[in-house]
C-alpha cells in the first residue's frame, strides 16, 4: 500500500488522522471547478443540462496530444480561465457521444445496434 507523507501512514489512515487537510483540498478543488464551469457558461453547450455534478470540461478539438501528466486539476482550471476558446462544457452524456462521434474512444469503432 502506498505510504502517506506523515509517519508512514497509509492514505486512508492519513485522511482519518488529518481530516482538515483533505477537506481543505476538496474545497479548493470544487471552488476552482465551479469557477471554471461558470466562466464557460454553466451549462452543456449541446443540450443545455445545468446540473454541475454531471458537467465536464471538454477540449473543443478532442483529445490533446501534448503530455498532461504534470497538469493538475488546479492548473487545468487556471488554463480554462486563460484559454477559454479551447474548452467547452458538456454534460457526461454529450461528452461521451462527442467522443464516440469524433472517434476519440479507444477500441471498436462501430457497434451493431440490435433491433427487437
């Protein structure tokens, strides 16, 4: 099991011992996410769905080829505010439909629809 930074605790135990640290990071994450979503319009650009729990930030041009291992959520949300022309808001359903239509999903490209 991966060891946490403090006293060799596993991550789950570390969160129990230091709940204020994980809740602080969580609050920052949701604050930044909500700001980015509101900045981009606050609703799905395809269907108009506006429940923040199912909204996702999507690259307009599909999957970006540049490495993003060092791009944390905070950096992504900051990039959204700087380069808003590259991003759009889609609900989870519309995002997967777009990924399928633009062939961004790995695996089989076509599926047969069985009719009853």
